[in-house]
């Protein structure tokens, strides 16, 4: 199955996640369908609690699917064994919101990057070749390997840690990258740099990127397609221009209206009314 000649790399049918049971039952993701194609940049947009991160964890195989099926490269996904999961993770990787929780802080940066090469089957490569690959990956994200060697991740700033995560992806070269709010904890200047690096990585390796965000303006700027998520469901999806410029769902319209417009006067009346209550 393809779109404009692009192969389908990840899809889902009726994907559902339920936590608890009985009176404590919570439906975090509710029968969602999706189709993601190679080299595509897709944004999943929704407010906190909409189910975005739960869906990401299911796509990564970090939590189980309660109902429905996920397909990877046209085949129904089967990751019941540890070996199957490790093989699956060669094709799908993630960058998370909090870079500090993405590393084992007791492992040096050299070890973090060497593990990526080994995971891609490069364990037998001579060490000079591995160092050359690591240096190239660091250079891609404007880091100097010579300044990182023998350091631990906690010795880097948040922005440097996010760049290091992208260097890992550069070495791993997965077919799919899940980016879950990867720029929300860094300043605006670093945010633009990280986004440019992710887009450059897509162009360099041909991977498809699933960008998870609450920022609908950002989603419009970077995305080919957009999925709008509310209370565990996709309430609207399609090409970015169609969804953002001609929204049909009330939830999408509200998200768009909540984006401040620099050329328009801001309406503070609602805030003032709330303060007077």
C-alpha cells in the first residue's frame, strides 16, 4: 500500500489502550486508525491527557496494546519476545521530552554512541572506523567528539543532550523516528536548531518522523500530515494545509484559536473575567 509512490511503513487498525478495570477503567487511546508513509513527517497534536504519549509508547512497544493491531513494513507486528523487540527497535527509535531520563548517567558518552554502532551490526568494525562514524554523527549536530569523549551525559546541557540524542539516531538510521515533545524543555533558539537538525536527518537518511506536540502552529510549520487527538481519539486528520487552514472538528478550531496572533490584538477579557470570579 502506498501514497504518491511512498511505501507504508507503520499503520494501525482500531488501536486501543485501556488501563484498569471496572469503575477505575480508563480508556487512554480509543480505537485509532493511522497510516504513516516513508519519508513523511507526521504530527500528532493534542493537549496534555489526550493520549499522545500513550500512543507513542504503544508504537515503540514499551506498553502493550489492549485491542487492535499495529503493522510495521506491511507485516502485523509481533514483539512478544525480547529478541523480536530488539529487532523491531532497529527500525524504530525515539527522542523524548526529557533528555535527562533518556540516558544511563553512569555510561560515558563514548559507550552510548558505540552501542548504536554495535546495534547496527558494526561490532566487528575496527575502532578507528567507529571513531570516524561517531565524529561524523557529532559533527552533524554541531558537537565536537573530542570535547565529549570520556564525559558523562549529565556533564552536558539540556540542549547538548538533545543534540546527542539526534547523533544517536544518525548512527542508528531507523526507518521511523518518534519525537515526543523533543523541544519543549529548551530555549527558543535551541528549539529552532533542533528542529532543523531533525528535518536534516530526515533528508539525510530518508526516515519518516512522527512528531508529537501540543503546539498546532509548530505542527503546521513542519508537517506533511497532521493527526488531531482529543480524549484518546483522532478527531481529524489529513494533509497539514487541509487540517489547519480548513479545520472541520471543533477541537481543532479551538486549538488554532488558542494560538496567539502577533498581528492581531490579544483578547484578555476572558482572563480578566476569570480573575474576578
